[in-house]
């Protein structure tokens, strides 16, 4: 009997050419190669901590007040609920894939099994950009918090080492050091990374709970009136800095009112970015079929509850129209005469951003590792450390690149690329669930997305809607990065792919 006849039916259904698929069975077999096998050490609790660690960041400390003041008023709490629902739809799709294909790479690996090699390459290329820029943005934000704390203590960094800001070129020493230190921790092993993350997340969540519990004593009921402020029209943009949906359909946007809640949801959605990174650690989990879905859905549920509670408290402490857009939680405590709590919140925000950087680096290195193991990137980067069991070469390479990016570049303009990249991944994963259900109904699925295809279709619609609310300029930058990805695939990836 020939080799092809001996293979399971599901493994013989792959397409040829750029849409050839890599079977789930082959993906799992690749994880057993000694030189390319990651060490399994994580539990459901570790994954939940990772998820909370990356999601709870600047969003809860900054975005809550900004969106309440500019878009929704006290009803920002409803915006967080809506955004949580959108992410929940995507999370259900991720959970099914991660339990079915417990392999490093997240959306990249899922796409390879369902949509084919070229779509998988594109989503992997997209994730590399998303996670690199995301980590660099957060590192620069962390640097700003630390400089502020140092200034309060009377220690001042030279201007040339404070980064590139406001047209002034410089090197952000603190951001660069942070990324390099976190890279070293990731090289030394996932268990060490999870322990460091657990300590920092405990501090961060404690600070958030303090905001909720202490702030509740300073709530004034009149600050919630009106809970949904009267709608206010805004001028529709007509250039590339306007949301794409405005340029396509020409409607005038509005803030506040019922539509303001939806506008706010499109903004606060980005405070949830990161829960999907839990899926990149599936291969390093002891029982991925059970623990990865728990980690994804558990971390998302915890973060949604915390976001809603904080938004209710902060809009009750201070009138939404008076909230600060820079540090709304800390400033709300200052406004009620409690500077001690304000300082504690600033400290918690600075500490908390370290885990966001670490887990973004973790996710990026695992996607790069998976693409390298498949031959789409040089195979040298898929070797794991003989002692620590981590993809040390890809981790070091990407850590250095992100450190340089964070140190030398002003990346405020590029930050929205992180958002569109995440939403694009959501769309691909949701479509992949539908396709794999049809092409491989025989696969064992420890977790099954309910109401297929309804839930994945709703996830696609919600994600596309939020993508359309991003500026046309962001779409153009994203398209340019994708074109570069196509060129690299046909020049290198297609020729070196290990999938026949």
C-alpha cells in the first residue's frame, strides 16, 4: 500500500500550490521533533494569568476616562460590555482551534490547517507586525510612567535618552532596557516567565480592585445623570485620516447617545487586545485540550468584569465631562482629595505594563518559531534551547528588533496597526472554524464553538465593522505591509515550505 493510501482521509485532502493545507496530524507530529519541541510546563491558571496580564494594561488606566469624556459618558460601561461580547465571539472560535490544534502559532497555525499556506503566511506576517508594534508601544508607555516617577523623586534622565517625542529625536533608554530584560526572562523558560507574570499580575489586579473598592465610597449618584448623554453630531472627515466607513458611506458620525455607545465600543475594544495570545502557548501547556479554552475564556471574563466595574466607579466619582484623558483614574482620586490612592494607581499602571510587554514578546516569538519550523522563515530560528526548552534564537532576534524599535522610533502613528492586525486575525480564525468543521468533521474537538456557523459569522461581522471604523490611513499602511509580505512569501517562503 502506498504512503498516501496509509494516511488518514483528512490528511489527504490538502490542496496543492499556495493554498496547500498542513494537516492537523502533521502539525502535531512536528511538535515531537526533539530539536523543535517546546517544553510543556503551563497549566490553566498560568494561561489565565497570561491573559489577564496582557489585557489589563493602559486600557483600564487611561482609556476608561478618555472614552467616557469624549464618546459615551457614564454609559461607557455598556460600551465595555459590547466590546467584551465581540471579543467573546472571537474567543469561542480561538478556544475550539486551540483545543483541536494545540500547536504554537495561534491564528497562523489555525489558518494553515483550514485556509491554506498563503493565507497562513499572511496572517503570520500580520501577527509579527501586530505584536512587535504592540510591545514597542507599551514599552514606550512604560518608560513614560517610570520617567514620571523618577522625576517625582528628583532623578532626571538626560533629554537625549528620553526617546523621540514631539519632533525631538532621541533614544528611549528605559524602553530598550525593559524589552531586553524581558527577552532574557523568556529565554530562561516559560515557567520562570509565568512566575514573574503571576507576581506582577497580582500587584496589578490588586491595584484595580483598590480602585473599585475604595472608589465606591466616593461615588456621587448625580454624576451618573444622564447615564446616556444627549447625542452630539461631529464633522465627518473627508481625507485619509477619517474612518474608512465615513469615506465609503458618507454618513456623519456622532458622540454620546445610543450611537455613541457603539462608537465607544469600537474604541474600548482595543483595551481587550491580547487575550488571543494565550493560544500561542498551547504547545507549552500540559493539557492543552482542556486548559487553553479555560485560559482564553477565563481571562476574558475576568478582564470584562474588571473593566465594567472600573468604568462604573470612575464615572461615579467624577462627572464624565470633567474626567482627565491622560490619567483619569489617578486624577479622579486627586479630585476627591486622595492623592495617596492616585500615586498607588500610577505605580500599579507602571508595574502592570511590564507583563503586557512580556506576553506580547512571548506571542510574537511563538508565531515566528512556528513559521520557521514550517520552513516559511529560515529553519535556524526554530531550534529550541537544549536546557530551557525555549525557542531562544527567535526570541533573541525579535527581542533585539523590538528593543531597537522602542528605543529609536516614535510609533504613535503606527499604533492603530496593532488594532487592525488583531481584528484581521479574528476574522481569519472565525472563517477557519467554519471551514475546518466542513473539511475535517472527524477531528476530535475537546471544545466546540456553539451554534456554528452563526457564532463565527457574527464574529466576522463584528470584527469587520470595527475595522471599518479605523482610519483610511491605517488601512493603507496595513495594505503596504501585506504587499511586502506577499513579496517575501513568493521569494522565500513558497520555495522553502516543508509542506509537500
